[in-house]
C-alpha cells in the first residue's frame, strides 16, 4: 500500500494513503542502513501491520527544512515586522538553486508597507529572473495568485519567523487550522506551533508548512555560490575563467552585467557579502 509521509513527531510517522492517515513507524532495517524516512517521502506500507517497509526513490531532498520530493519552494518574507532582508532572501534563493528546486518570492504584510518599497523589491528581483508575489493576509489581496501556483504541485513554504507564513497558509485554505490541529492531536500533541514540517493536501498536491528561520548555514563552496547565486547562473558560463568568482577577475561576464546596470547594486553587494561569509566559514 503506497502513501506519503505527511508528518513526523516524536518518532511517530503519519502516512496518508488514499485520504486516510496511518500512525506508524519504519522497519528497523532502515536504521541499520542509515536510511531515515522524511516528510514528503513516498513509502510502501505493509498491509498486515502498516509498518513502513520501503521508501521510494526521491526526486529532491532538502536538509533544511527536512523534506523530500518538493516541486517548488515559496520563500515567504514580510515587508514589515520583520523588515525585508535582501541578503537573507538571496541567500535562500541561492540554496534553492543549489538544491535544484524552483523558488518564488512571496512578500507579505503589504498592508503595512509603502507601495514603492514593494515595487522596488519586485523590480530588483525581476531583473535576476525571480518572480515575486505580494499578499496581505489581512485583506486577502494577492492570495488568489498564490493559489494558482499550488495546484497539482508539492509546494514548500519557507520563511522568516513572524513573516506570516502560517497566516498565508490559512488564507489559502482556512481548513488548515483544523488540519494542523488534527495532525498534532493524533500524535498526542497540543497546539501546532510549526516546530516540525507538516504536509497538507491542497488541489491535487500538497503544501508544506515548515518552522520559521532567522539564519541559514550553507554547506557550499565559494565556487558553488558563484554558480548558483540567482541572476548569475547563465552569465557565469560566459566568464573567461571557469573558476571565476565575479569579484576582480578579468573578462568576467557577471561583473560586466553589473557594470552595465543589469544587476542592481544591492543584489551584487549581497553576493559579495555571501561570498565573504562562505570564505570565512571554510577557511576560518
């Protein structure tokens, strides 16, 4: 019997099979072979005792948040409380590129921000090929456009703590308040506080709620960053040197693109900051 892991809490695995949630655990052989099932995994349950007996091959695998088989990521950042961070958004977009997962930027709390700020952010990220969506969970503005992204996909919401991620979930479908609570109560938990990844069904797909973040450590090299930082992937292939870091090297296609005004200064400055952070982490 095939299903999908929709939650893992206190060693109990919630597996959905044809609309029914089974509380189960994996076979001990998985621990022996260092295999750890994840939320999002397609699994086979033993029809006799409903134990997870096999994990099907993954299409994608994220370490943070710990989830597999994601089709797309919606990065949720608020325009206010907390203020929008170009650097943090670009850092996470780099992470998504590195993992090979399509990412979109969702700007929340538009009712608390200036229109010009929203327009500037959307324009800046548009220059590097990142599509942005602006929403207000208070008024419902922009929520319908986000819904259109979700149909038939396994989508993962990632965002800053306090950015309105859970509120966006409930704007997309008010029943999620009930669904999240049901998952928690079924596992002997109280109110869900987004401390674990939870996968919720939505329009022939799934939508993952994940814990909020305030920082992220990238397990990448400087060269990785130079290739996967958004807006630089295509241009970096045209650099004269294959190991170009786009800082001071001659015949650098990325630097030329920046000097021509095709990469906003704040984005290039964020790239240099991330490159320095990775360098200090790797070399001390």
